[in-house]
């Protein structure tokens, strides 16, 4: 049994959009869904970095280690050494 890696989304298009999308999909030999996915990827790639929602996770917790960002490798090595004692 294969794992579903895509999630369904219902979208309403105008008649002209649907006709153009259908024609383009046929011309390119891909599904309309694939063209929609490509369009979403293109749109998301244009989002300025400072507006990327993934950046919202920065600073949501305090590690208690003041120089973690600058010396993360050293802290990981130290943590691994302590775990393997």
C-alpha cells in the first residue's frame, strides 16, 4: 500500500481559467493538478524571505545557551560526548 503524499484541495476556477488550464495540461502532457502544483510552487517562491511563515518559529523558546547560534557545532559535540559516557 502506498502512502498518500499529497492532500486534496477543492478549488473553483472560472470557466476561462479551466479551459486554458485544460489546454495547457494537454499541450504539456501533464495533469491539470500538476500545473496547479507548479503554479503554487512558483507563487510561494516569490514570497520575500522576511514574509516566510517558517521564520515565525525563530525565538519561540529559550535554550538557555547564550551562544548556541554561533557555536552550535561545539555544543552538539559536547552533548554527544556527555551522552556517550
